[in-house]
C-alpha cells in the first residue's frame, strides 16, 4: 500500500466541496465514485487526513481533500482506471528506488546508509558505521525522491547491533589423531 498524492483533477473537484466538518462523517464502507457516478472504490479506513481506498485492484491512502461528499458517497475526479494507473505508476517508481546505491533513511529521515544489494530474501544495507545488515524485502520502501525509508529508527539498529553476541573467531582445523 502506498500513499498517492492525488492529483490536479481531484483537487479541482474538491475545491467546490463544502468543508468536511459540515458534511456527514466519512466512514469505512462508503462508496467512492467518479464524476459520472461510476464506482471507483470503497473507503476501507479513515486515517487522520487520509482515507484508505480499496479499488478493484489496489488499496492506497488518498488525502481527504481529494474528495467531495455528495448524497452519501464520495466523489473523486478520477475514474477507477485512472486511480489504478496512478497507484501502479507510484508503485513502479517506489520499487525502482530500492536498488544498489540508493540512500537509506530511518523513520526520522536520518541517513543510515546505502543499499549494498537486493536479493530474493531482502535488502542488504551498508550502514554509515561500515557494518552491513540485511532486512526483509518489506522492511524498506522507495520514495518519490529516489531515497529509501527503512521501517526502523537509527537508534534501534545500533542497539540491535550492540546486543548481538560477537561471533567466535574461526579456529584452525584440528588435525586428525592417528
């Protein structure tokens, strides 16, 4: 699930809307329709100033300001196909950002390192300390600016690395006794 910055067409529609505080409350299950009344999706959840919208293909966060309440439904200035295309475009850009050399930031926006490699089991991050850590593929997400955000704070990484017991030094192989 990704956050979508929706879109000039939606904004024009939303500008003509009364303030949300004056409208009926937005609740999960509300239908989202385009300007012709065709179904776009359904509200799955309200998360602050964003709505989690489920289309026929995707689920994504969209700012409340992108909608106009009307007759118990929410209007958006995109068709279902257009919203799905925007979501897919955003997902492709985010996925492309998770690549070797990309800067990785923690949840506070602090740079923690760069991606060393990406493989089937996850992402290897070369930390600014010189150490390398591997995280699962869902532990990072690409951003619009080409950086990558790890779902952890830098202090948590440091604490985990310090708590990890040192691996014993390899010993010389023993010669078999005769």
